[in-house]
C-alpha cells in the first residue's frame, strides 16, 4: 500500500508524487510533502534546459506565466508552452522547494526534443495530461462512478474529497489504473528514461536526505521502476542539433489561454473556479462561482432573480448529496445553475459534460457560465525578466516612428518614405500576430490603385506575450516576419489558396533581401500547384505586382518574374489536362486563363512561352471534346485575344443549345474586349441561334446566357442592345432594354406559365377572345412580335443580348 510521504519519509529512497497538472488538491499535497520531508532535492517534470534560469522563473511574477519553447530546423518546427499558475503542483514544488533549502531541478527533455514530436504537431502544451492520451481506463472509471467526464470524476475523487490524509493513496491507485498495462509510446518511454536518470543521480548525491519527485501521475509507475536501476551520473541536457534554432523564454499567460474550453490541452478547465478553490476551499468556491455567474449574466442584461439563484444553490446542494460529494463540486454548481436558469431546449450536451472548445451557437447563459468559470486573470512578468531581442527591437521602432502611444487612427501615405516604413512595421506586426493595430483600409491587392492606409488602435492585451513568442522567428522585426512567412509557405505546400495572400503579404512587409528567398520558395510551389482556379489567383497577384508596383518597389523584379513564368506554364499544362463536362461555369479557371492572357500581353519578357505557342495550346484545349464547355470557350477566347486562328462565330454555330451559355461565359471572360471591337458577326450569329430556339429551350438556357453576358459592363451591354435594334430596323432606346421592373427570370417563367394556361384553355374551348385577337383564325401578333422570323425583344425583357433578359 502506498504511503503518504508527509507521514513516513524514507531517506534512502526517492518519494514520488504523481499529480494532475493544475490541480489544487495535488498542489496542497506537494506543499505538505515538502514541509514534512525537508528534501535535499525537489525534481519536477519540466524542460531541463531551463535549469540555468530558475532564478528568472522564480522572480515575483504575477501568475499565470508559461515557459515558451521553440525549435526550428529544415524539416521540423515545434513550439510548446508549459504554463504555471498559483495552484500548479509544479509551481508549488519549485517555490516551496527553493524556500525549504532544497535543490530544485527540471528533469524532463527539452520541449523541442523529438520525443515530443508526435504529440506536439507543431504547437502543444507540455502539461497536457497523459490520461487524455490513454483514455480507456478513465472511460471505465467514468462509467463506474456514473459521471459524464474525467473532469467530474477528478473533482469528486480528489478536489472536494473530505480526506486529505488519504489523498496520496487515492492518487497512486488512480494513476496505477490509468497507466495499467498500457504501453507508453516511444516519446513517453524516452522521457521517462531521461527523468529516471535525474532521480538516480539526485538520490546518489542527497547524502541520505529525501528526494521528492513531482511528475504527471501517468509517469509515476514507470519512474518508480526505472529509478531503481542504472547509472548515477547527472544526465546531459540535450542541445539542438547543428543548424537548428531552439530556445525558451518566459511569457505572460492568462486564464483564457489556460482553459480547456478555450482549447488548452491541460484537462483542467475553468481556471477561475480552481483559483477560488485554491484560495478559499470547496465550500466557499461554490458560493463564489454562483455569484460570479449571476454578476456576468446581469452585466449582459440577462435577468437573474434572487429566487432563481436560491433555487440554483438548492439544486447544486441536492446534486452534491446525491452524487456523494461532501461539498458542491464545480459540475454540481453548474448543473444547478443550468437547471434553474435555462428553460429552453438545448440542441447539444452541456459543455462541462464533454471535452473541447465551445461550439458556435452555444446558449448565451451557458456561455456566460463557462466564462465565469474561466476568470479574467492575466499574468505579468517581473521587470527584471530577460526578454528576447525582438521585444526591444519593436519597442525602439515603434517609438522612433511615433507609433508606440498612438491613440487615434493612423493614416499613412505610402508614396512617402516615412509612411511606407511605418506601413511595413505595422504589417510585420500583423503577420506575426502581435495585437495593437488593425488595418481598416488600404490596397486590397496588387492591382488596387490605392496609395494610402488607415490603421486603428486595437486592444493591446497579450502584446508582450505575442512579441516574446514571435522572438522565436528572429531578433529583428523584418527577420521574424520573413521567417514566419517562409514557414507559412512551407506549410502551404502546393495549396495555391494561401500562396496569393502570402505573396502580397511579403510585399506589404517589405522584408528586404530575405523576401527573395521567400519568393523563390513561392515560385517553386507555384510550379507544383494542382488546381487551375487557385493558381490563377497567384498569377494575377504576381502579375499585378510585377506590372504596377511603384509603391512597394518590386515592379519588374526577376524573382516576381519567375513566379509569373512558373504560373503561366503550370496554368496551360493544367488546362490541357482538365476533362469533365459537368459542374457548369467555374469562375476560378476562367480567371486563370484571363491571367495567362494578361501575362502574355503585358509581361512577355517574363514568360518563356511565345504568344504563338500559347495560342496553339489554346486551340488544342478549345477543340478537346472532353474539356468542360466553359474552359473550351475560355481557350477559344485566349487564342482570339492572342491573335490566333480562333473563329468563335463558327464554333458557336456548332454548339448544342445546352452548351451555349457555359461556352459563352468562358469566351466572354477572356475575350470580352475582342467581342466589343468586332464587326458584330458573333452577336448576329447568337441572335439567329437564340431567335430560332423553342420557348422551352430558351427558358432552359436563359440562366446560363444571362451569366455569360454578365461579363460585359453596362456600357458594352448597351452597345449589344443597340446593335440588335439596328439589326431589326427598330428605333428605340437601347438603354431601356437593360432595365426591368422585375427579375427577368421570373418574367420568363411567368410568360411560360401564361402560355401553358392559354393552351390548356384553348384545348378545352374555354378561352375568351381578346380585343386584339380573332376568335376564329390565326392569332395576330403584337406589334413587337414576329410569328415567323427573328423575334424582337420586348423593352422590358432583354438586357444583354439576343433574346436574353437582364
């Protein structure tokens, strides 16, 4: 049977306390053990590379704070946080151990070590509870004790249990069950072997005095066995391999970041509640939580009566008795409040019965209850805490540029050197995620002819922590921004979606020589993009910067030219291999071919493909019967725009009616100007085709035709309408044809319905002759109709082309 180290110390062996991170009950147990044992060494799960900086860690910070660790090499990027708050057992072990005269040490591998790789996935919290990764045993325990979650299980067994003397035994039993016969993964095995080597060395040097070991409870069973055998030399602290960058800094933390409901992996949600539990005990914490919820709800204008609060407290106390809790636990209080304050049906379980972040659409009362449990505490570092160079670099730049104390909007003229420099500093802070300023206006893309920006001051909460964490990317602001953008490019891979934004961000940041490396990376990525539409966005952005950028200074640059060249080659290659007849019009791929057209027109020196070769490729795509119709039309337009032998009028005559609209959309997207400059032959052919359509065919094709003609601006649509009037020898306003008092599609459907009703009445002999019709004999057409030959559009029907409504 396990023995409480505070009751029966054994000076010849190490004393292991397995804890749950951020548990007030475990923190109290550690404090009692240190007071009773007066150990020679206190060994704590934490990054061993921080041992030389424990004096810095133990300054009088306002908790919570965290040890932020970072690592970067050519193949891997990892970041990790090890948060510490007032009731963290690790913090109590460090603080009380130092106060008791013990040598305190972190004994775990550095956060960058490959042992953390599988679990970290790039960014993680070191103190993520192991039972969340080995959950089978905890699931069985939850079922055995009839609770919804491991958090409710933990509270009932440990946090509100009225038996502090038996806490160690219950913890040992719990963690033995959690670990059970489960095989630890390779990372945990490496960590446990490393921590055991520290334990053996400390015992050998303790002079017969106790050694206290405080680690996550999951590791305790393995450490007891591993610490019994092996060498007794102090282990070396691993260093990052040559060429890699890694390190650790202290950063301010907050209860919001610490909360499991906000995404933290600690497994101990509601840090505000546990702070009350730590300071005041379980009974007082329950009453304080009820008051905090009531204050938040009333502050949001949600009525909460005294009677409802009395009912909630009564419910909570009843639930605690029913569940066998000596005091109201957190879930007892929350369930009581929910039962008394929420009368609506909820579409999902209450969040404290599961794990994870809050969902969108969470009931407002539930959201406020969770927020009250979270608390508002924010940590602050002691003024003597060393900070990474980036923090000092940013402070100097903001002061020099008059941005450190800005209280009102900041307006920047990008054509002035100082305005451009201030803009680049703010954009670098933006991409690094440093709060303090929000951009509300400015150039939206590479072709936007806007040369001013407006930034608004925004809340600065978390700025210091964000800057310290950004220090992992570099010592100077331009270096940090460039490295982060390069990392984003690496993460994006061949996904063209983020690449266009990355390209523009790189230009906005003006990151100097390092931008060339970033653009080289983008050029390489562009050559391997798999989707034509997103690739077109990258090409349009790069081409706009290459052509027009007189503000940011990258126009006609060779590296941007390489991005343009790679995108053009890739776009034509993807277009030739794109097959499939379904899906309608894909505006993304149409914009991509339009961007290819512009690159060949305006940047021929940057594109290693001649206009003739591109026109030949366009002809192959246009003639490919397996290619989508909109792409075939766009390819025909590309060949026409480049001066090839494309004959759109001849192609239109051969198209099936159901393919006409999609094909025209592609043509007009790429060669709209050529249509406007033409002699009207294409419009005449379209007029004849549409006029010859049956009513059913016309109504079926009308939406696609409207979409195609939407590529023409109003002035050009008016020119098409004027041509149609002239072709029919009719006088009138072309502009009037572009205006309707109702949705043209609805008008067309109404006309079709009217014709069907008329036909039905006629077949049954129920139709009454109108004033302008003869009861016997053929129907007389209206003055604006032709019963044979081309149909003249009604003034309220046509807007964009032959027999097509607006």
